[in-house]
C-alpha cells in the first residue's frame, strides 16, 4: 500500500530530474527531449484555441515553429481565458495524459486518438502555413503508428508523455508564456507580468499536486477492488 502512495509523485519527480539533466547538464541532451517540447507547444497553442472556442470566440490560425515557439490567432471570446488557456491548458492536458496512462492504461489509446485529432486540426483546419503542417505531420504519423503497432505499451507511453510534458511546463514557466503574460498584465494590470507568472506557476503546481493525489487514491481503490475480487 505504501508503494501505491508514493509512486505517482515518484514518477513526476523522476521525470523532472530526467528533464533537468538532459536540458541543463548533458551535452546535446536537449535534442532527446525536443519532441516533448514541441508536443507541449502544440498543447499550449491548442489550449489558447480551446479557451477562445469555449468562451464564444473563433480560431483563425495556429503556428508551431521548429525552435519550440508558436502562436495562436483568435477573435472574440473572453480574452483572459484565452490567454490563460495556453499555459494552464497545457498543464491540464499534460496531467490528464499522466493520469490516464497511470490509472487507466487500457484507455490510453483513446488519449492517443485525442492527440492525433488535435494534431490533425493544427495541421489542417487551423494551420497557418505549409511549414506548420510539415512540422506537425511527423508527430501525427508517430502517434498513429504507436496506436496501431504498439497499443500494448500505450499506457506507459502516454504516462511518459504526460510526465515529461508536466516537467517541461513547470521548468519553463518563465520562458514559454512570456508574451501571454505581458498581454495578460495589460488586460489585468493589478499585477505586473512577472507577478502573473508566479500566479500561473502556482496554479500549474496545484493542478499537478491535485492530480498526483487523485492518481494515488484512485489507483489504490482499483487495486483494492481487484484484490477483493481475487480473494473471493
């Protein structure tokens, strides 16, 4: 029972340590986590898009750049929700992937379907350029291949994508959403951009902590039910 309690937090800590070592300590280690960086960028820009759509706005286009940056052009909707949707939306998406991969691995293929659908939309309907489409397509192809030929490992794969995505979000809180923070500070000038940066980071940490607790409790209940069923 003790191992059940510690394992979700252990996964997040190991993912963050692994990310930090590759990004900061290992020569050329950043190349190993490059796919996860671009995946988080896609989640980030899709989060902006969802923030706009869910509050009555429309999405004009999304651009993902090879250097890991990106942008999402929207119109209408609630500007504050749209801006927060990038950073906090990607934190939520990453944690959902981690949760499903760990607690319900048999459903992980549906998360890969969801990721594929997101990439299809970014590469086609909302694509800002041919370059954007060509950059997203390899990720889409790999996701589809995993779903088709490595479905038995989909739980582990989704959990790792989620864990490393969360690690990237928490480590790069002062880099990725810089432009979003500046615009948010203009919209809500009660705090400067740096102040909102820490507010968003606290929210991302809270989302991750809540998720880790739910993972531990839910997995514990599932295993307890399995043990009772086996005993009877």
